């Protein structure tokens, strides 16, 4: 081979090598890592929510509206819901006194208003915060008390103070009071449910009289069931009777505690033995039941009633007023013969039983 041919072959080999160049390595998807790539400038990461950013839900009651600085504090007595004046309480007995009052001012009461002891016999009373009460509403205020250990008549006076510690006005006075008669042995509830004199319109929860022993004498022991009595129904009935008499220009009947005993005894007997007549289960009559109390009567009469569901006090008086089957019911309500009355009420097994005893000394 000539030198020219060898040089030509060498030159051609160099040209071919330059045209091929390097073969690039194969590209691959990078292996995933634990750290994500940073966001681009066009993306905003979402805000993080932590546990402290949520507002917890609570059961906090709504706050009382703020009283106007110029609002007035006034109240009015509505009723003795429990323990009317002159109720007989066993010496050393613990009991609950409840008054019903109306907010007649313009201030809203709440627990910064307090019923507190004022004078005479404290009977172990502690301060009682009032419940939320708007103007025009009524409120039952209860205080737990303990009767003195010595027999006698005792009175305790209480007042309501506003948040500034000032005593608020209640009617023409500023006091709520109770008067009890303390005895060494428990007296029958029926002898203490109603007091003589005008009776206020009242509202109450039933006052339990379970196990009350009837007065001594004929018929004793006939009321052995766990009946209850209701101060509201008793006072409401008396108020309705005397309002009806006033409408007819007649004087009010006076409530006599001995007649109350006779009436309650028969109401208890009817409740426990489920009957609606004037003759007791032991054969007693209105006249003998009144005589058993020691009341010396020149004349006696009686109205009875029972129903399920029970009527309220005004309802039973209206029933007697409008009863055409026995007009003597209405005649007794408007009598000019009788001057004193006693009302009894007993509830048992869904039925309410009323007894009205009328008498003249």
C-alpha cells in the first residue's frame, strides 16, 4: 500500500470518530426522598391548624342583663307557700319555710340579691341567694330552719338585700317573717295548715303529710295511708269562699283551727278509704267530729268533694257554687247562720279530697 493510501485511510477513520461523539447516559426519575421539594413561588402553603386555635364549647349560662343604675328595687308578698303563721312545729325539728314574692320594681334580681336574717329568732338560718327574676315575675324563696328546743311562740324576721347591701322594700314593710308555735311533741299537720283571719292567695308545691296521725277521738286511726296535703289548695279555697261572700255582701268566714282539725281528719279518712260521703268509716258525723275537737257548736254543716284529677281550691268552690244536684252546697257558702269554717284537703292515689266544715259557737 502506498503511503498516500495509508494516510487517506487514517484520515477517514478520524472523521468517523468525530461524527459519532459520546453516547449520553440514560436519564432516570430521581429516587424519592423524605423531604418534599420546596413549593414554587406561585403556591402558598395552607395555614396550619393547631389544637389551641379551636374555641371550646361550654355550658356557661347567659349572663343577666346589666341593670340600669336608676332601676328601682321593690317587692310584694304573695303567699306563705309553706309554714303559715302559727304552724305547730316539734321542738328541735328542721323544716323549710318558703315565701312567694313578686318583683314589682324595675331591677332584675339574680344571685347577688340575698335573703338574710334580720331580727328576733334566727333559727339557724343561712343567707339564701335569689334566683334570676325579671320585673313582674314571682319567685319562691326557701330557707332551712330549725325550731327552738323550748316550747313557746317564736318569730323570725328576714329581709332581702341588693348587691350594694341595701334592704329592698316589700309592700309597706321590708320584712318577710314567720311565726311558729313550738311544742314538745309533733302536732298533726291538719291542725296547722291554715290560720285564722284573712288568707292570702298562695301558690305551693304539695306539703307532704305522710303518716299523719288523725286527731284523737272517734275516727282516730282511720287515715293510715301516705296521703299528702297542699297548703296552696287550702288557702286558695278559703280565699275563694270569702271572695264569693263579699260579692254577695256577706261577711267573711273566720277560719277556726279546731274546725280545720275536724275537716282535715275527714279528708284524710276519705283519701285513705276512697269514699265521698259525710259519714266516716268509723260511723262519725260532721257533728261528732267537730265535738271531738272540743269545739262547742250550736250548729254544724259540711261540704265534701273528691275527684281525679284534683281541682284547685277555687275550682272546688266553683263546683259547690254551681252544683244543682244538692243546692245545700251553695247555701252553705252563702250562709248567714254559720260564722266559722275549717277546710281540709288530702291527696292519695290520684284523687284529691276536700272537706269544708261550717259551724257557729
